[in-house]
C-alpha cells in the first residue's frame, strides 16, 4: 500500500489539538466532538476529522472522541510517548526564558543540556541546567542521545551553531536567530522569527487604519 504523505500543516495542528485536549482532561471532560473542537479552536470540524483520519479511526459517529484515548494517540503520533532530549545553545535573555519555561513542560520533550560559547557563563545554573562549553556539545549529544537542538544566539553565530549541531548528530533544529540557516536535507529545521512576525503585524495594523480612513472619507 502506498503511504500517504502527511502535510506540514496537519502536523502543526496536532499540538494545538493536544493542548486543548489536555485542558479538557484536567476538567474531567470524557468525550469531545469535532464540532466542539472546531468551535473552540476556530477550525473547520471537517478539517479536524480529516487530520485525525490520516493516522487512524479515533472517534465514533454520534459520540465523538474519547479525550484520554485521543491524547494518548496524538502523543504517540508526535513521539511524545518516549523521552526526547533537547539541547539549547545561547544563554541570553531568550535562552534563559526557554530554560525556565522548561520546568512547566509535562511531556517527555525537555531541554536537558545548555551550552554557551562565552567562557564566563560556563558553570552557571539555569533552572537546574548547568551551562556547558561548546567544546562538550558532541560528547553530550552522544551520551544523552539528544535529537533536537535550539538556537538562541545572535544571527551572525547561528549558522556556526547549526553546523555544530549537525556534526554532533542532531536531527532537528529550532532556530530563534533572525536569519536563515542551511542544513543538510536529512536535518529538519524550523525558524521562529519574532521580528518577521512583528513586522507583518505592523503591516496589517497600518492596512486596517488605511481602510478605516477610506471608509470615513466615502
């Protein structure tokens, strides 16, 4: 049987479903319909059903989805049913914030190692994580079986850090530096560019103001 390729958009929606399902579970909600999910998440219920159907039949017609069971299945799909160790490079304000947020994560994916090229930061403890020198990155990645790297360094240093991650065997990278970095085809990279997002919001704000002015003049 030919394997169906799952689009990136579908994969990106799964964590959104999981987050809301976890909220329902905390409220002791046992079942939820695609209609309820759609209304809460501002998504088309048919799209939700289609997304989940790529991975199996999880719901019952007229009943909906069992919340606990669907949480378990989505966690399996996202590989959150097993430990996923993450390494972070760059202990500036953003890097520190991510390390501190780490304590609130309840899934198996957590930052387990932190690195910085600044010798003065070596040995500093951030939320029980000790900052280590970049020279130890290959050894730690291997020993802790780290598969994901996070980059929170200035743009000029980002490509070098990405190269170090790739050489160490990291298979996926989340880049917060405001620059495009290149990796081999077998290494997945996602960019989280705050600046671009803010600039795009500025456009829409200005666009809406212009539309209001035109409407008031007409």
